[in-house]
């Protein structure tokens, strides 16, 4: 159903919430810029995640921070930000009317691109744990004029949505920062519809990355896990995904797949 003046993006999100989360949402002001469904804070996984909660990083994240660090990880010949968005949209196979969950959305640059792709009849939910990122994202959303996108503050490893709520789930540049990335994959799988697609961009072990005893030390210091080359692909297949594709670029991997059960 197309979004109307009566049915706002917020109102379309509410039926997707699990009962406890719906109760929390109903207690929030109707004009709140995003739904805050985290009571208190989440424990940080390290320095990298701490920076995302500052006031400074969200202001420069979309234009400077994310492109610069991403290019460093992907290598000089790796895809730029515009190409990353194109890759995500291709992996998700976006079509008008789709429902998409953008996990660790930051200020929402990918979320806004997805919203343009699914049209008025579709719905995009951007989820992040950082209040400062979401406040910045809310400002950008108001300026964009999009009415099929809404922002939620939530835990990516305990998503506040009922099962089979979304046709696509995206998580770019964040899975390696999760305290429990496998729980995160379980949750992404749970909220996907049969035949739904997943798009991931995360770390990957390459020749230049720390190995042996140095690997867990560097992961603990930075709060960033480095996945083996087959680890994410295997995890998706174990969770019922097929048509799994992987592309390596520097110290980064792009992985997508389709959850079985949706037919052709």
C-alpha cells in the first residue's frame, strides 16, 4: 500500500514491532524523530564503536569519515561510496514495494538510497544503536523529503521486529563491530521473508591482516573482528541462504544471498 498523509512511515513501522517494542514505541511522542527502543545503553565493543557515539563523527561520517576509512580498507582500486550503494542495491534486488531493513544505518545515506529505490509503496527502516548518528540521520531525512523511511534505535543482535518482516536486510561496514556477529546473522535471517535477500559488507582475512596470536589482540583493541574468507559465506549457507555471492576488495568482502523458501 502506498504511503499516504494518514499513514506515515512511523505508523507503517509500528505493526512490524514485537509486542514489547510496540509498547515502548506507543509511549514515545508521536513526533519523535526516531523510535528509541533501547533502554539505557549497549556495551561498547571497542574504540571503533565508541567513536560512532561521539558528536563529531556523525557530522563528518557521510562525507569524509566513512569514505576515507572505507577506501583504506578496500584499497585504492576498490569501489567508492556510490559503487558501494549500487552493490548493495544489486545484492538486495530492490523492487518497488519492497520492505528493507538497513542495519547500522548511521546517518542514513544507504537508507535514503534504498527508499528511493522501493518507491512510495515500499518501506525502509534504518536501525542504529547510536543516538548521535540517528539525530544526524533525522536531520538528513527531513531535508530529503522522503516519506517511506523511518529510523529506529535498536540492538542489531536482538532486533525489535517480528519474524518475516522485511524483503531485504542490509548491513554494510558494521557486522565486524558486533559483540556477537553470529547472533546478528541469526536475527537478520529471522526477520527476512522467505526468498528475501541479504547484503553484507564486512571485514575479511587477507595476507596483510594480522594472523596467529596477534589477531585476537588487535581485534580486542580495536573492537573489530576479522572474518575468515569462507566464514560469512558458510554462515549464510548454514542459515538457509542460497545463490550466495562473495566479492573481495582489499580487507573487505561484499556478500549477498537469498533466503530459501520463496520460490523462483
